[in-house]
């Protein structure tokens, strides 16, 4: 479904109905500011009666708070009390935002790093929106559970997430919204489009796209075809652009054989959830010149 719309007046909301079979995954996306519109979009998925569709229940398992300083809506570092009890790849909930822990503090003057989105900004999880957080704001390690899960109380809060998004969690689309929705039942659903600030007007136009998810990836080599002097090496990297929620491991292998005296790091493995793997091309002191007629072409293949 593709629909063009406009938030005509402040406080206006638009609703679009679509049908989905149970378990179908959809991508709901807004094109507004990328087209020059001042709309700061928010999209929600509602049931046929207009009630928010629940996405997950987050059960807190450890509590903490921000120490030393707060963080803005782009930075990846969180200074956390009691960080020694936290582990890599755990989910951290702070003020409605969910992030994933990527790297532990490296010393007394550092904090936990979260996973990286586009342009070095932090990536959020479960389509939550990155916002600024103040010093001493409460934070929790949480476990995502299905909405119908029976919660065993442990004395810590439980947070319920609906299908809603303000700014794209991967940080690729600016203030435009993007949401991955998995239909819990065979039923009709509503996509609601509104402005995050409650504004509207003749220029607040947008395009809504609702389409089935097509998980895939694209791999790009950075530092390809380098000039490597004999007796030295050059680094290269393979960066994966993950599409429509694809989160699997990517294997990168060398196609062809390097000439004698040349060593290339391969195969490479980009682990699930990560974006990049790095390698090195090393030329020995007796490596032949490149570009000779018998030099075989080399390539990298990502699967």
C-alpha cells in the first residue's frame, strides 16, 4: 500500500486500514522530511477498534541510573551505576528508549557503548526512538517477552511497548518514521500518522508506504584495490547494510588466489547484529608487482 496524505491542521491524525494474515511482517515507512515537508512524523499500528497493538513486554531484571552525566539523542555512551553486573548484548531501557550493550567500559573515564547506527549515532532497538537523558535518570536491564507472557513479579518494573515509532531507529531517515510490524492475528489493522509536536498545515505532506518485509543485506568493501608497498600492509573493511530486519551472520570469502607473497585476511565473519569486519592485505618483501598479465583478479563474496 502506498498513500499520499497531509496533516492539514494542528492535532490532526490520518488513519489507513489494511488486512494482514497472522505472522506476516510488514514495513511501515513515512517519506516526509526527505521530500522537504516540515512534518515530524509518528506512526502507530492500531487494531480495528483503534487500540494500540502491543509489541512486547519488557521485564526489568536489574536496576541502575545514569551517573557522571546524561546523554544526548545521538551519543552511544552511557555512564551507568552498577555496570559491573551488566553483560554485552543485554537490552537497556532508559526513558522509553531501548538500546543494546555493545562494549563494556574501558576504564574509569568511560561508559558502556551501545550498538551503532548510521553515521556513528546510537541505534535503538524494537523501533523505539532515541531521546536525550538527564543525569540520574533511572535505567534498567530488561528482557523482552511476548505480550501475552505471564510475568512473575521480581520487585522491578515491567514496561509494555506498543507498535509505534517517531524517528527511524537505524538513524538513516532523519525525522521520518519507520516501523516493523508483525501481525499477531489474521485481522484488519490501522496505521495512524501524526505529527510528534501536534503541528499541521498545508505543507505537512507525506507519503506512507506499507509493504511486506524483505530481509536482505548489501555488502560494501572499503579500501578495495589498495597500493601495498612490499614489506607492508593495508587495512580494508567490509560493511553490511542490513535491510528489513535481517540480523544474521554474514560470511565473506575470497574468490581467487592472491599472487605469491601476498596474504589477505579471509574468510571474514560479520557476526549477527554487527555491521563491519576488518581485514589486512600484506605484501612480503619479495611480492611481485601488481598488474602483470598473469596476475589473477580477486574478489570478495558475501553470503
